[in-house]
C-alpha cells in the first residue's frame, strides 16, 4: 500500500491564485502532507500519458486538451487525497453536506479542478512528473 500520490491542480483553478490557495489549504486541513510541489505547463504528450487509461473514450480528447491548456500545480503528497478532492462525477451529489474540493469549485466534468492518482497508478504517475 502506497502513501505517496500525485495531485495536479488543473488550469482553471491555478489561473485563480486565491482559489488555488484555498484548494491547497483544504488538502492540508484534511491531513494531506504536500512533500513536493511545482508549477508547470503539461505537454500534450505528458497529458496523453497521464490519461492513457481513458484513450478511446468520448471525453479523452477534452481531458488532454484541457489539462495542457494552461499552467498546473503538480504535487507529490503523503496521503490519499481522492476523498478530499471528491468524485469526478459532480451530479447528483449523494450527500448535500459533502463539500469536497471538486464540489466547491468544479466547472464541469472535465474542468473539475484536480487530478488525483489512485493507488494502482500513483508511482507511475509520480514518475511521469519526475516527482517519485
């Protein structure tokens, strides 16, 4: 079981520094330790590698195009941030009191604030970003 994960704040939140700071604060408040963080622009090639499990799905091109459309903040974190970030399926919300980061700030299913690796992909994704 790994405790190191990749979290990427996507262009729509990085473009708004105050919201990016709120998202980082939410991660920390939920016990997620940010070990390394860098701001960068994801290349098309890196985006395709990151989302290769979705290749062939109707939303794949939108994912790749969006995450490479502006600066992101890539982080190696200690702790699984997926619960704090929330589901990529924004609607319907099962529990209205549940307010993970995506529920607060997402604009759509693709412009959904963040990417967080799952346990199976964590090491591979960290290596893609040279954060392993």
